[in-house]
């Protein structure tokens, strides 16, 4: 993947850097993502008065910096710490960690298919990144399987290796929402009607969500949905519950749904 990255950062970029040397006039930092060195001048370390630079930066420390100037001819890069907001720092660190994880996962895929990481990336990287960033694609493959990738045009062998690697090494944190269905069916086969309603009610294409029904105490039943985010979980919950209500009504029964907080 390294060969696909730009060799130089652009002005305004946020970069992950390691402080190498601290001097009286600032610090020199190695840009981890570019294999370049830049200067963090003392005036760009903090907006407050600085008595000792090492109170703010120290050798070996990893920091998020903003690129102020780039002179490729002279090989100079000017950096700033004070112009990086807390939100920018958090987002950049998260993005950087995900990129590193994606590279490790890609290496695992490469071993599975007996190719190098660069060869795998050349085959599928640009196809995937037209819709997802690479780590996002791994996360989706961990939840939904190979179809996430084959639908983008990734050949099945590689898609299978991606999904296997993702499922082996990514633990996707799922959110959970639930609600209560109150169902009354007076027919002799009422229990069978309710079971069939639950089976038929699950909405199509729910590989990215888990749906469970269980009895609380008749006539109350719980519907529980797990998904990767609340928006998706809520959507699946509401649609599935509405399907149950509709099916029960068509079967001659009565049903209501109440969302649990």
C-alpha cells in the first residue's frame, strides 16, 4: 500500500509524527506516514507562554501536527501543534489506527492467497475504495460476508479471503435495541400463527443485523435487534415489528408494538 501514498504531505494536512529532537527553538519530528522530517518551531507549539519546550513535547512522543508549509526543493516541512484542535487530534489518531489495522489485515489476506500485500491492493484496493475506506470494507465483510466485496466486482477467491481475515481478527461492537409486541390470536392454532409471523416478519437483506424474538409472558413478546449502529438497528426494529403487526392482523389476530427505551 505504501506505493499508493503520496510522497509529500499537503499544506493543511494533519499528520502523525514522532518527536525526534528537541531544541531551544523548537523540535524536529519524523512524519510517520511519509518518511519525511519536519520542523515544529517553538512559536507553533503552544498559544501560551513556553518556559520549557519539554513541558509540551519530548523525544519519542507521538503527536498530531498540522502542515503549514512544504518546500519540496529544499526538503523543508513546517509544522504546527497549537493549530490542531482536540477534535482534529482525536479523529486523526482514530483514522491512523484504522489505517494501520487495515494494512495488517491486508497482509493477512495476502498470506491466505499467496500474494504480496501490494499485489492484493493492486487487484482490489481501488475497487473497494471507490465506495469504502479499506478498514470500513473489512468491518462490513466481518458482518455481512463476501457479498459486500463481490458486489463491488472483487473476485470471489479474494473476497472470501478478505471476509475470513475480517471475521477472524475484527470484533465489531454491536448496538442493541428492543421493543415489546403484544399479540392476541384466539384461533386454536394461535401459537403456530405467532411463530410463523415471527419467521415471516424478518426483513430482507438483514445480514448486517441480528433479530431475536422471545416470550416475556403471554401475550407479550420481545423483539431484539443488534446492528453496527443505532440508526440501522432502529430501522430494522421498526420494519420487523410492523411486519409482525401486519401479518398477525391478516391472520385474524391483534397486535401492538411498543418501543422500549
